[in-house]
């Protein structure tokens, strides 16, 4: 008995419980003519594929499957583990949450992922686990930094590169006279994602503490995906409105800069998976892309999302000490600040980076285990 069967006149192959089309197998062949054995990049284009690829033979070969294509007799070996890892013949989940993400609320306060910088720099396993926590929760803390200007770059150096913006390679978060941004005042700030007026937005943000003797000024983070799923459960139509129609965001706080975007507050992939949230009342521009009849429902949903974000049960709050920092996935996790007084001082530095570097470093570390 064999669990390998050619189907549909050679146009498909069944291996165990999974089916694969012949054209997919031909496109993803693992031979050196199709993929470079050194860098793994494809050497063919879609136009190089036969018009109607078919299989003439398929058989087990140890822990692999040998497939022979009818049009030219080409035989390709597919490890079963590789086929299992890349199967697309499966039931589709109705969840909108990415597979690697785990939603959270205020209860995460008891188990916030945190690691010392020195450990992250010297212990590859610790770095892997910390990066995985950022991917899983969209948020993590770091201790043991130098309480000095520029120390936050040591965190970015763990996995990638700083993304420079009009604010510079980094920006200061402390009280200023006539600030170009409300972040540079002692006012409390509602939980928000940064720079929603950019396309693309910076996907990671790091905030590091140098001084913090002011009364108040606690930091807070909120899982924007958890808030979105809560809204979806309470008001599916409202969730759909925030995902269907673009909001507008605008920034013109300094000479020579005018940043504008037109993006949904809740961003979904074509198959309905949560990809991002853009939520920032300070940078919101007038809504002009929502139809007249849908506007009341849109505002109702947007206000409810804001209420969920402001719910203390959704928030993790902490006060950074000098030499401490935190990182957020800026496409998912909202961050906030409670107001603080003029007594004492509060000096944080922030910078942006991108997830591709973090995910690349994590994937490389995971492949070594």
C-alpha cells in the first residue's frame, strides 16, 4: 500500500492527506536547475513553466517522493518534511490572528518578556527567545542599558538597522518649548501607533530611558490586535467598516514636511488576516472616504475601538528606570504615556527600525536549533 497517488490525469498528486498540483510542484522544484543551491533563489520565471505540466510517475524514495514530469521526463525529489511544511491543502481557519501572534491584556503585566542587554549580546539562545517574544506579543523590555544618549542603538544592533526619518536617526522625548510634536510635552498621550501618516510606517519603535525622576509619566502599551478582535466580537459590522474604508492621517509639524496617508484603521490581508492597526487621534485628518450612509456606523465603531484601547483591563503599565527600554511592533501594539509634572526630569530617546531585520535574525537563529 502507498499513500502516493497521481490524480486528475497527472495534473495533481496526493501524498498522505495532502494534494499538490503538478504546476505547483514544477514551479517549486528543488533541483539546481530551478533553484540556486547556494542562495536558494529561483532560476526560472513563471513563463518558463510548461503550459500544462503533468506527472507521469511518482514513487516513495525513503523519506522523500520522486516526481517525474511527463513533458520532458524531468525527475525531482521532494522530502516529505518539506511537503508537509508547505502544504496548502488544508482547512482554512476563520481566525484573523497571524499564526505567530498571541493576544494579551493587562494580565501580561505579571509576565512581561524582559532580558538584560548584556545577555542578549552574549547568549544567542536568549536573543532568540527575546526576539520570538517580540514576534509573539509585539512587545518586550530590555534592562541593563547605559543611561546615556545613543544607548538605544545597542538594541537595534542586535537584529537590524535604524530607520531614519524627518525626526532624525533618533528623537528626544522630553518637554520642549513650542514643540513640533505633542510627544515633547508633559501631557498624557492616549495609546497610539506612531507615524500613521507614513507609507510604510516604521514597523518597530524603541524607547529608552536616560532620566526619569518626574512624578508620573508611566508608559503603557495596548495590544491593538486584541482590541480589534474584541471589537469584532462585539460589533462585526463596525469591525468591517474600520477595515473597509480608509482613514486619513496628516502631519505638517515642521517646515518642509507634509506627510499624508489614506489607510484603513484596521488593515487586513486579502484573506482577512490582521496585518496592522493605525490609531492616532493627534494625526487624524477629516474622514472623506467613508460614504454618507456609513459614516454614523464608522464613528460608532471608531469610538468603541478607542474605548477598548482606553480600558485599563487592556493596558500594561510600567515606569521606565534609567537604563531600561522597551520595543513595540508599531503595526500592532499601541503605546501611551501618562501625564507628568514639571518637577524632576523625564528624558527618553526613541528610534525606529523595521521588522524584516528582526524576523530575519530570528529565523536564522531558529534554523540553528
